[in-house]
């Protein structure tokens, strides 16, 4: 009786492994780009969630709450959400409280050094929400501005965090929404 062998030879097995390796290597750049886009989206959503929390706390507590850079007045070092004492408020009635702190966000960074949201009178960065929930500078003007996030792995990858004068946030991807990011 003549038995036919079933299975594959070592050469056929090596050819299959080689094909799989070529496909995996060619897919790696796309995978890295997708991971970078995911990282930048996570940081953008986290920042907006923290800013919305600061506004909600200002409304709830009836006092100023701010989101500001954690160290050295640079957003890249992270940010904090805390209640603050207004200049006209007596220190005895002031209750400072720290709610959130976000550490270093590398490899994501704020393009332009995160220089947006600078109070022109005090030169401090941050967004302060008053007791009515409005984002205002110390002199009373409304804040409407944007922060631009970038990623170290791809210089074209960008997300814009846009705050309207009404206090609404949106995330804009200039590659997909060029008109909406203006």
C-alpha cells in the first residue's frame, strides 16, 4: 500500500513565515501612526474633560476654578485643576482645593509651547472660570482661544482644542476638517 504523506515541507513552512513577516513589517508604520493618533486624541479629550470639570465646579461652588499649567507655566509639563482665591476675596473665606493633576504628556506636546490662553495683564497661562461658569481673564474679558496638540512621531499629526466665547469645546483635526478648524 502506498500512503500519501499529508503536511508541508520545511521549505513551504519557511515561505509562509516569510510572507507573514513581510506583511507585518509593511504594516508597522501604519500601526505606529494609528497609535500616535490615538495618544493625541486621548490627551485632547482628557484636557477638555478636565476643563469642563473646572467649569462645572465653578458653577457648583460659586467661586473661581481654574485649569492651568502644572509647572513652569508650560502646558507640556501637565496641568492642574484647582479652586483659587480671587483678589477681592478675603483669605479667611477662601478655600483652595486641588482636584486633578495631569503629569507630563510626552510624546504629545502643545505646538507653540502652549502659549495660548495667556492673560495679557498678568502673563499667566490658564483658564479661570468664574462663579457663573464663564471663562474670563482677570480684567473681565471673555476667553476664546485654542490650544494645538502635536505628536513627536508625526509632525503633521495635529489636534486643535478650541474654546468658544460661550464656553463650548471642540476638537478639530485639520487634516480631516480644514474648514472647521479656522
